[in-house]
């Protein structure tokens, strides 16, 4: 019984750590990311990893909305 409870708690904890985000651009494009995009104040760009794990950047002026899925 205790191993089952421990396994469930670990699963819930891991599921709560990762979220998928959708970036909506002013041109109507939707970009899926595994982690919350971070705004680089110096460059004015949002930095994120795309769904293939590549580092990407998009100008903050092109971002309409960031939604957590």
C-alpha cells in the first residue's frame, strides 16, 4: 500500500512541474512550448524552446498573448 501511495505522490509532483504554453503572435501564428517563455529585457525578445527542443526567440512586439495549456 505504501509503495502505491508513494508512486502516486511522485507522479502528481512531476506532473505539476511541467506545463505547456502557447504563444499567440500578432500575425495569428500559434507556437507551442514546453516551458514558460522568458522575456530578455536587454534584447526585448521572448526566449523559449520549441516542441523539437531548439532554442528560439521572438520579439516581444510580435507576441499578442502567452497562454498556459
